[in-house]
C-alpha cells in the first residue's frame, strides 16, 4: 500500500453488542478496494473534533479507520471536556475493554476491510490500546501514544508488535515505561520505543496549544503510518 491521499468517505455507524448499541466515527477510502483497519482510541476528553481529524488522516493514508465513542452507552461524549473526563474516569474497565474488543471485531468484518486491524490510542486511549494488545491475541499491531503501560505480568499475553511513543517531559507516564520495556525485552516481544526530546504529554494534539509539539507530532505520525502499512499489508 504505497499510495497516500486517498479520497475519503465518512460516517457515524452504530452496531449492536450484548452491552447495547455502540457508535462512533468512521472514515475510509472511497474506492472499491479492501484496506487494513485502524481502531483509533480517543483521549480522556472523548470523541471530539481532534480525534475525528485523526481518523480522517488515517483514511487518507489508505486505512479503514474507526473511533468508538467510549461514552456511547451513556448518550455520547458531552461537549464540556470536564464532564467528558469525569464520565470516562467513571467507566467500568472490564466493560470498556469489552466494548473496544467488540469494535476490533466490527472492523475485521466491515465491508472494505482486509481483515487486518490495529489499535492506536492516545493518552487514556494509549492505556486502552495496551490493554487490547494484552486481551486480543489476534490483534495485528498496536500503537501507544503516551499511555500508561500494561503491568509487567501481563506482557506474556501480548502477541502483536508494538510501536510506543512517549514525550521526554511526561514524567507521570514515563514512570511506567522502564518496567514495561524490561518485561517486553525479557519475553522477547517485538516492539520499538521512541522518546521525543522536549515533548510532554499529549504532544500529538494540535488542539492543545499548551501541549502540542509539532516536530514530535510529525515524526511520530510518519513512524506510525510506516509501521501500520508494514504490519497490516494484505496477504490476500
């Protein structure tokens, strides 16, 4: 998949799970080909315009991209960011993980998907992306942007290759990284870790002037696209 800048179609699909009706934001190339899929996992501010733009950027690169609204079962992401943070912090972890696992399955079977799927999460979503790597042995790849790391005793369950992005000045998240890295190395997992000099938490979020770091955002994006195109190339 060499071509980029695909023409994109978007939508807001719903699908039914045992927990209820889930919904989110979908963008995909508008051609008739089958493409690999990316589950985009939002920050603790929910499914907002910034995340929709990220979904669109993945689709422009040739991926079927979908961001689940983690608050779909309770009416969707509220417009007030503080309210969104409170609602997301109150989510049941097991149920949230099940909803995201259902979203991976939704993408695997979506028309236009080649059956390969990766998770890409940011901040709170980075933590969830790591959880999915532990929980889903069929996940083809996972990308974690400055998310809290899985516990070291969970690492043996990871089968997917990992791409990890951290900001040098993100002390809270980075405190979880050395033990995670050591466990990945000890268990022979395939991963690549990037630490971006001068960047802090949420460096990829252009809507946050206090956090956005253009160089780290651009470099990490280039690495993410290259990684996903390599790991999710169709074998059909």
